[in-house]
C-alpha cells in the first residue's frame, strides 16, 4: 500500500510557479531609522508598477516583531500608481512597541510589510460627463500577490 501511495505522489503533475507580481515592493523604511522602544514611527513603502495599467486599492499587512498591526487590516490605500512608475507612499504611523507588544530581543524591531492585494484601474479625467469628478474604474485584481519585504532594525550585535 505504501509503494502505491509513493508512486501516486511521484506521478503527480509538476507544480506551476506563481506569476511574478506586477507590483513590486522595492523599499521599506521607518523614521526614525532605529526607533527606541515606545517611539511613534512613520512608515514608508516604495512600490514599482511593472504592469501595463494603473494600480490602486492597495491593501497592506504590517507585522512588528511577528505581531499583526490591526490598523492595517481593514484599510485600503487609494494611491494611483501608473504603469512603469515607482513611487514612495507614506502609510500609517505605528508605535515601535506598546502594551501587549513589547520591544524585540536586544532592542531589535522586525518589520514585515506585505502587499496583500491591489487592483488594476482605469482613470477617467474629470469632465462634464462625470460631473467634474475623476472616475476610477476597477478592471481586475493584480496577480502574483501577496508580496512582502522584511527589515530588522536596531539591536545589539
């Protein structure tokens, strides 16, 4: 019975690799660069759009020292990232540590930012037909996500 099972596993089709993401996280930074415990930090991400459409409706997940930061869970960033463009976007501020999320070992801060979802959009310029408003129309999900960057800040060597 074991030989039949092993043969069945060996006969399975090869795995199909996931597509490369068209939206690439190329940078992640916090200010201050090496925040001490209990410091309010600005979070910045740099994204590059390798796709052929404008991307928006960006949904991120942020983890600090392995813990998910709830502020990011239900929010969508409505920045437009044109095809071929690289852009730095300021995200929500976050505390380097707080009650229930102590500082990391030896003062390290492990930061992991994941782009969970993004949407391709078409942008129609403001016109009399749109009552003077710019119109963003979703045209599909960006394939190849999630995509993540991880940084370790501070700490004693």
